[in-house]
C-alpha cells in the first residue's frame, strides 16, 4: 500500500509559522503601514523630512493640488496696504490716498476791494471832493468867513473845552471821543458832524478823526468822495484787523476819515464786548491831541448809538428846531444816558435872540 500524498509546501517548509504561511497563501510580499494623518506622524518619520527616491512616486498625501479649470478660476483680488508698506494697484473704486493739507484759518473777506493802502503802515493821502462838499452846504476848508463857519466855531470851542476838562479828570481815551446823534433821521446830524470835523481840523494843535459809523447809509464817505473800505465794525469783528490800518488820511490838514465797515447781525453785541474798548483806545494811542468824532444812526431807530454812548466822553444830540417833538428828544436823551455828558444842538433855528440864523447850542447834563 502506497503512502498518502503529502503537501509539498508543508514538506518543503515544515517549520514555517502560521503567519508566514498565511502571507504566502494570500500572495502578500510585505506589510503595508496604515495611513495616518500628517499631523500625527512623528517629525522624524514625516515624509517631508525624507526626500523621496528618484524612481519612487511621492505618496498620496504629498501630491500637489491640481488647479481647477480656467472656467472656475476666480480673478485675482487686488490688495491694498496703507503706507508706509506701499500698495499694489488698487481697484478702480478704491479711493487713492492723499496727503493731509490743513485749510487756512477762516478770515472774513470784505465785500469790497479797497483801492487804498494801509494808512497805518504807509500813509496814502486821499483827495477830498471839494465840489461835492460845497454842493452839500458844508463849511469850505479853504473858504473865507461865513456865518455858518462862526456857528460851528462856537460849538467846536465848547466841545474842545469839555475834552480838556475830562482829560484833567482822568477821562483817558474816552475823553477824546465825541458822538453825534439825533432822535430821528433827517435831523441834520451828518451835516453837523461833517461841519464840526472840518472846523476842528482847522485847529493848530488838534487833529480830528471822523468816523462814518452810520453803517447803513455811509453818507460821510459818499459826500467826501472817498472809497469804501474796511472800517470800525470790521475791526470789532475781526481780531486780526488793526483798526489803524483802516484810517484814511486826506489832503485837508488835520482831517482823517474812518469808514464804519460792514454791518453785521451783532453790531450792538460787538460794541458791548471788551474788545470794543481796546479797538477804540487804539484810535487815540500815541495821539493825545486827536479828537474822534462819530456820526451814528438815529437813537430812536437803532441800538448802536445806545452802546457807543457808554464809550464816549460827550454826546451831541442834534434835533430839528420847531419840528422834533419834545418827547422824542427826552426819550433819545434817556437812551443815551450811558454817556454822562449829553448836549443838545438845535438845528435850523428860525429865530434867536442873538440874531444867529443857523441855530443855538445848549448844554444838557444827563
């Protein structure tokens, strides 16, 4: 009896282990390591630390991403970086950076363009239109003796005596300031202010600065034929404006003119401010013989003369004789009582015991 057939493999390798025989049975030549995430692989065994052999393909976890088709690619986004890092080309809608340039401080621009230079820095002489002055019935600067001239000489002399009296009592710059006002319009206050200024200018030791402070009308500037320009109210409103730069010298010796400036919505408030006294003091600074004469709006029509009365040494209240009601004169004098020396000047008097035709002058102590 023959012996049974034996397994050749078993006969060849009777000492093989069970695992080795299983590997050979399933034709597995080597063990395949399990796939692990990259962050769990030790650094010493990470594939990036071991350069692959030239003949080996990189493992699956080292494959480079494949770019999607052109139809699905997003357009490159423009980037923006702020200086000093620079910037790449910005999108069309992105604002371009600009250097900060501070705007100059606001300075109010005058509505007029003055044709004269600063009288404070460089004296420019302005010629008075004498024909226009004569047509307005004013005292002629180079004229001869007239009854009107004598009338204003009398009034002028009393005013100048009051100035000296106030100065001796320590009135300061206020003693050199005189306001000419009236209860209503049409009383002749501008006529009187101009004639008084021309008469004071004829003094040998005194000069006069005539301020056209009836801002709404500016009759004095127009009558003298002078150009409009920045004036007193502009100096009140603008701290950078020196009021002395607004003074206009004229070809009449001893006479200078100051425009009133542009009207504002706060004329009275500017006059009531502390700056008003400082500006007015500059008008007589270094000029102890200068008289500042203000022509103002009517007292019963505007509040400006009420505030200015507190800053002057004398007030001349002009009233039309036999026309202005006594109550209006009393009311105007009461409003101007901020000045302690209010005096009444009657204009166009028809009869006077002295025979004078122009008017009479009376003192009124408020």
